[in-house]
């Protein structure tokens, strides 16, 4: 982890770190604002989480092809500025007494679409900036940074909400995107324009679906695609329900809620540090299969949360196990995915992946909000936990990575390009 990847990567890493910290400082901020400042119930909290993701995903559909043939760092800076402008409108409206549920929905849509475009551009930028053999080192550092930010951000953010007001963490998150844009601009060096050979002057339906066609035609990426999308969807669908259960029914304070999700993130930091030695000893496929299976085994325990210190300890223990497994799985998976993608399809494929993930989270969040209305939050959380156990069946049981020199599968109608 001490290996130097150069000054330009350090600026990239610094930009990621500041925006990650800002994002986790505002962990579940919109849900907390809706509950505390606007006095809404579980159904509306779920709608807020679901509608923003779903609409953001729809808006982002044409962004993959658009990003693919543009320089990635200017796109990342632009998306940071868009997120800053959208988020800063929330504290501004709150100060003047004009904040509404509709505004929170609109901001969630804009931020969701900008997140997808930024993620697609950043993946392609990282692949161009770092040699293939150093991608695991880079992704390990990003993973460790993300879990460090997750450990520190929620407790500080929820404490700030309790002490200063419900929109404090949103304002801090907005500023973090300004700092991220500055860090990306400081990377320096001339970023070449992407090769436009064969590019069409206008987008067609085939361009919009290129990322999905590539994923579904690839026997190595396809099972990981379905697994990661469903795991994310089921975990995130229960997040607003757990917030309502802990902050409402069980009477936990906001700082306790933040602590319950911040403290276990030391497991993510430890897992990200373990990823490389485990990979070296056991191999990529075995580590991904084991960690990917184990990460699905914890969430059912959240259905048994109860008031008081032992209930808080239960949530911390469950989240610690889950996050440690994710800390091992995520950097190895992210590196493998980037290595499998040709340079001319990175942005479109990552956009398709992000759109599907966010749309699935939105659909499941909405469905689980309705389910919680019928059965109660605790039962809905238990059902999600049981379904998560089944997602391990989607992980590939055999390593399907093509051997060196073996042709990769090509989606129907997909042009075969020579990739240097």
C-alpha cells in the first residue's frame, strides 16, 4: 500500500478523498432532513430515496456515449460543479424557510445523474492514468479512503445535524465537490482527446445500449453484474427503513444512528488492506467468491435490532461483518472489471452498470417502502436479508476469464476493434 503511483495520481486520490468525506458526512442527510425538518413518514422517505435514483438513472442514459468521446477530467470537473450547485440550494432554501419535499426530490435527481456521469468518467480516467498492473493498488487506496470517510463522516454529520441544524452536512457536502473539482484540475498534464474513429455524429439507440450489450455478452462480467446490482439494491432498499426504525420506533438519537454505521467502517479499511495479500495467496476467483458470498450473510441480523445499548451493539456487529467482507471484495472486483473492459468502452459500460444499479436500488427502495407499510419496517428488513442470502448463487463458480490469446465474446452487432 506504500507504493508510489506519482504526483498526478495523488491529486486524483485527494479529489476522491475530499468528495468521499463530504458524501459520507451527508450520509442519509435527505432522509434525516425529511424526517426531522419536514416531518414525513416512512413511505415518503422511501419515495425520496427511490425517485431521485430512478429519475437520475433515466436522465443519465445518454451520458455514457457522451462521456466516452470527451476528455474525462473536464467532464468530472463539470459534474462536481453541477453537484455543488444543486446541493447548495438546499441550505439556501432552508435558511429562507422555502425548503420543500419537491425540492429535495429535484436535487436528488440532478445529483444522481451527475454521480453516474462522474463515475463513468473517473473509471476511464483512472485506467488511462495508472498502469494496469497498478490498478489494484489504486483501487485499494480508494477503497480504504472510502471506508475511512464512511467511518468518520456519519458520526460527525449526524452530530452536526443535532447541534447546528438538519442541513449542515448538505452544505459541507456541496463544498467538498468544489474542492474535488479543484483537485482534479490540479492533476495537470495534457489529457488527449479520445479517438473518434468510427464515432457517429449523433447518438443512436445502439450507442445508448452498447454498455449493456457488452456486459450481457461477456460470460465473466455478466454474473458479477447481476450479483453486484442485486446486492446493492437489497442493502440500500432497507437503509431508509432502518433509519425510520432506529430514529423513530426505537428512539435512538441521530448521533447513535451515525455511530452505528460509522464505527464498523474500520472493517472496510481492514478489508481493503487484506485484499492484496489474500489475492496473492488464494487467487482472484477464490477470494471474490468467498468474500462475495460472506457479504450476503449479515444483513438478516438487522431485523433483530432493539432499543438500548445492546441493540446498538447488534447493529454495529452486523455492519462490521458486512463491511469487512465488502472491503475485501470491492477493490478486487473494481480492478477486475476495469481490466476486462476495452479502453473505448469503459465509460459506456460503467454508465450502464451504474444506471442499472441505481434503477434497481430505486425500484427496490420503493417496493420495500410499500412492503414496510404493509408488514412493518422490521419484517421488510428481514425479507431483504433472506433474499440477500440467495444472491451468492449468482457469483461465478468457475473462473471464466479468457486465457491470454483467447478471443473475447462479442455482442450481436458489436464491431470488433483492435485494442492496443
